[in-house]
């Protein structure tokens, strides 16, 4: 299988060192449109879509494989191997922060630095651990996702997939950055919000930076601090940016925080 | 703009039949109209300075943060999304919303405008559609599973029935060859055994074909171009042996070798003649004919006897359809169904005419088309 086609991998920029950007739950690699270009002069910038999102090969979606984050981490390791990446910088947003953590544990040489934006090791509350959500709320989310199909129809998929370069938004491309097969969206939401990677954090062996937004309801400050406390030697930077997507709402702040760390 | 004009606009904003809300560049709510305040039960002042997600239910919050907010930054607008407010009374207020960013010259956000349409009934309707679709999916999957099991059972059953039948047939042959059976009665019993084995064997073939067809395999053809007459002769001979008391008259005028699946056409012939023997008048001959006629091959079977009732005509070729016959001749009702499947696989058809004088099944298939189809299933 062609891994690079499967994950709609795009490599841009110059530089010996690679910087891999991984999008989170909800949208695709376009999430990095204001951040990734800033690094193209110094880094080999690698962008990709998780299978099931964006321009990935939907036929490669395997329910069993992607029922845990490990399936996504395996893909990330495969992309690294296909591109011959070593000692790369990993930048993962939201659930992809944990996917990067898992990939790094599996292939310790792949990444030399991890940058985790809005990470959460577990979204659902568990005893003293406050993930921010109850099981019931996550169940409601899964149901709610069906109310927002974003105009998805299976017949539309090929035209979206055939536009990797994303020209000017045509009517048919409306919402395409965040649109996918509703069944896959639901499955990805389930694996994201029911994941528990708390015990994996201590296995990380590479220097790690956590970028923590303020007023992020998906990954609260408390959750970010927990990740900081469990990953040995990790650092945390509190951004002024609010919400869950500083890569879109405050790209300059994100760029300078990453640059300062790598 | 005149004072009254400005008032009109204000009134339109405040009391529009939709909720309106603006969010400043810092992500905090700057304005809310009276309609949205009324719907949610919060005062307009309670909104200002807050974040929109604080007024949404948890699913709506997550969705807003992971989909809507990013899309607004990426494409500048987002139409027709579902969003649920949580009212002051703690109730859910489902809405459909549109949102658009107003940007400055550099592409920065000046503010974001959102409008909300109440969608309680619409969402209830959609929810019911989604629910009934998933129910259908589940019951369809169950049905499929049951059907598959049933057909697999038939296939296995057919196979298992063949073995004892082969043993009976072999036993009868040994007895026949031994020459030990001499008297008339014993020989008649032997004939009956042979005839029953043939009939049973045909029934099993039909069961297996039917099951295979239903399992998705369909009837596959192994075409060849060779004379068809010997095949038909053999079929008739077997049936004569099986029904020694009946007369089968044949008239074959097949000029050229025929391009078809010879075994399958033999099975079709056997099923049609068998049907005529079962339903036709016992004291009248069954007449069988075959000929090549230009671009067509024709095969027909005719018998005398009671005509087929109009009500039965439409269902003749449906699986498990059985006409009124005495119980001992009762088959599974698969013979005609499989004959028609074989006809279709050859690009042909079976026509039925039935009158008090004669009931006739006529199979015809194109020869030219068959030539083009060589090698294709």
C-alpha cells in the first residue's frame, strides 16, 4: 500500500530536519495553513491527513485498526519510515498529541522533539482525575454528530478526494476541510474521547513541549498540567490564545512558541 | 438614514424571527438580539462578554470548538449547522445556525455574526429519520444473516443427500448386474428404484443450484460449441427409463453445433420435460422438439391435460411454486425456476402457452449473441 497516498502526505520546504504536523479530531491538515508555511524555510514540512479525514484514502479505513489510537500511531510511524525521517520535530494538535506520544514510544528514533498543542491523556473524568467530560456527555456528542453531516454524501467523496491542492473554494468544497463520512467521524470521535493514555506518558523519552491555551474546554489547563507532570522533563507554555485551536486563532503565538523550543 | 429608519433596523435586529448574535475578535459575545434572549431565557446583558460555548450543551460545545470555529477561520463562513443551546431553565433549545466572519483588509477577524433558527420540530424529525434508518440497518443485517444461514443449510443438506443416494444407486446397479433378480415383480421394483434415484438426483441438483444462486454465485455457464442433440437424447432416455409407462415423442432438427452450456441446457430440458410428465395427462404423449432457426435455438415441450389456471401463470417461475398435483409427484417447485434462470443466463427466455388442447413451454435463445459471449460468464 502506498502510505503517502493513503494519508494524503504533502512534503514542502527546505531543511535537513523534518517537522511533522498532525491534525486533531474535527478537521484535516488545513488546520496548519497559518502555521506550517512559517517553517518551510528551515524545515522539511510534512503534512498529512489521518485515514478517514480530509484527502485520505477512505477505502483504507479499517474499523478494527482505527478503534484505538494505536492504529493511527502505526500510520504515523509508517509515514516516518516511508519518508526516512529521523530525529524529526512532531507537532500534534488535540488527539494527535497522544497519537504522536504513542508513535514516539513505538519508534523512539523517529522524533527528536514533541510539541503537543492542547493535549489530553483522557477526556472522561475518572475519580480524582478531571478530564472535563462525563461518559454521558460523550455519548451525547456521538449522537449529536449525526445532526451535523455537513452536506456529506458518499457520491461527493471522489470530487473532494481529487482536489489535494484545494483550489479556491467551490460550492462542492464547502466544509470539506472538516467533512468526512459520518460513520467515520463518529468512530473517530469515539476513539478520541474514550481514549486513556495516562499510563503511556511516562514512557516518552524525547524532549516534549506542551502548548496550553486558556479557556480551552476540550483540554483544560488542569489536563495540560497533568500531561506535563507525567512526561519526564517536559515543559509547558501557557498561551494567551483562547479556545482549542490556537493554530488557527493565534498562529503567530504558536509559531513563536514552537520556534523558541526547536 | 432617518431616525425612524434607524429604529426600524433596530427593531428588525432585536425582534427578528431568528436569534442574532455577534462575537468580537477576542471570541467574546458583543451583541445578542431580544429574540435569542427570549428563547434562551437569559437577559441580553448576561450574554455580553461571555463565550458562546457557555450557552451550549456539551455536545454543541465540543462540536463548536472542533468543527465550527476552525471552519470559520478557514473558510470564513459556515451554513446550516445544528447547535443546541441550554436555556436558563436547563432545557435544550435545538437550532440551525449560519455564521460568517467579517474580516478586515488584512484578513483578521473584526467580528463574527451568527443567526439561529429554532429547529425543535425539524431536529425531532431528523432524529426520527436517523433512528429509523439505524433500526432498518440492524434488521436488514439480521435478515441477511438469517437468509445466509438458511441457504448455507440448504447447500449442505443438498450435498449430504447426494451420498446416500449414490449408495442406493450403486446397490441397484449391483443387483441389476448380478442377474439374480429374475421375476417380473423384482425387476419392476428395480426400475422404480432407478426412477426414484433419477428424480431425487434432479431435485437435489435443483436445490443446490437454487441455493448457489441465492448465495450470490448465480448460475455460471461453461460454454462450448458442440452438438447438442446427443445431450437432449440422453436426457429423454433417462426420463423414459424413469417413467417407463409414459410416452415421450421427440423431434430434433438441430443443424449446427450449438454454443451453450450443454450440461445446463440438458438440465433445462430435463426440468421442462419432468414438469410435463408430472402435470400432463398420463394417457397422452409428451412431445419434445428442438431446432436451430436462423439466429435462434428453440426447444419446446408440449403436453395435453388440464390447462394451467390464469392465476398460476404469473407465478410459474417463482421458486417453491407448486401447482395442484398428487402428493407423490410433489416436487420442491424449483424446476421451472431454475430452468428460467438457465434461460436467462443464456440470454434467452421461456414462453408458456396453455389451452385445453395443449400446454407448451418454449425456450428460445439467440445464437448470434451467444457467439459474442464466448468466454464471458
